């Protein structure tokens, strides 16, 4: 199995490149571009659909024959909800940076007759989940109930320092609906302040997979199967951008039985 942690390869250009082939799985792809003003990132979507997320900064965007103009605006992923842009399979896209720009490219197998569309902040309500030190703040970008994509599910989460997230541990590695769905998942992590660190464990019930990773600013983690809780160390807020996809566009997870009591406390 490939290493479950992918570190950025530099600080400029396409610094992260995860494909189904490099990850050893079937569905999810993830790229991260860091651009200077005037620079452009572009690609053909081929047989995949794409969600572009303006992690920070501004840039003008085109998808197919549509000009979406200037998108973005927040200068940090810790400053509210993002702008995003959905592009279907069989199309193309380009984004030209207007400021320093961090652009995430989330992809999965495409299909259907979906249209390119902008997803501005506030499209979906901001949510707060959990209690006590399990509180985290959620910005849905492409949730399953929007019905506007073939495979992709995309969401951002802010976990305050000293808190846990994706916790109690849950998994979604069985194609066993309505009880559980099979979804591969990537996490793109940022820390505030950026010198901080956190932790993530990816493990299965039988411990045939059991890895604990130190999370630093810019790291991507892969979740091919199993439970995948995160912890943000005191003093450092943890941001992550999740990309999920599988055979069905449904997020149905199974909680770790030993820790499910936490939901009732």
C-alpha cells in the first residue's frame, strides 16, 4: 500500500498530486496549486468531474465556454467559507491568479448531464458538530443532498486547538447500504499558526491497517479504509479539506463500537 501521508513538493506551482494510481485505489484524485498573481492553472477533465476550491486568495475562472469571472476572496482557510467551482466530465477549466492563490483540485469519476456551476460561500449553511472538546466547524461544499454531481463529495472542517475531529472514530469502507457506504477519502491539512502540528490515526478493527501520522501544514493524508480520527494540538487550529468518492454518492458511516458511548455522554 502507498504511504498514507503525502507531503507538498515545494512551495510553488502544483505542489501536491494524488491520483487513483498513486494512491492505489479507484476513485479520488487531489491536486493543490500555489500560484502567484498572473499565473494560470488549467486542465481537461476527461472522464472525471472536478471541484475547484479556492483555499485562499482570488482568481478568475473559466470552465468550458463559460467565464465565471473573479472568484475567491478569503486570504486564509481559517476565514470563513470558500468559493468553489464544479466542472463536469468532458470539459476543461482554467484559473488565473489575481492574488497569491492556493487552489485545490478535487476529482472523481464523472457521468450524467451536469453543468458547470459556481458554488459561492453560503450555498450550504455552516454547521457546528460535537460537544466539548469534540466541537468542530463544518463548511459543506458539495454534500450528498445537493444532487448536483455524479461522484464527488467535498467538505471543509475547522477543528479548534485541543479538539478532536472525525471522532468518535468512524469508517465508510463497506458497500453495504443502507448501513454503510464505500468511500475513499483524502484530507488536505492546514495549521494556524502554520508551525503547529496535529495527529491522525487510520486503522481497521483487525489492525491489519494501523498508522498514526503527524500532521503538518500542507500535508495530505489518504484514507483507503478504516477509522480515521484527527486531533489538533493545543494552540493550533486544524483545517482540513475532505474529498470523498465511491461507487455511490452517499455518505453513510459506521461508528467504532467501542467508542460509540461517547455520542451518548
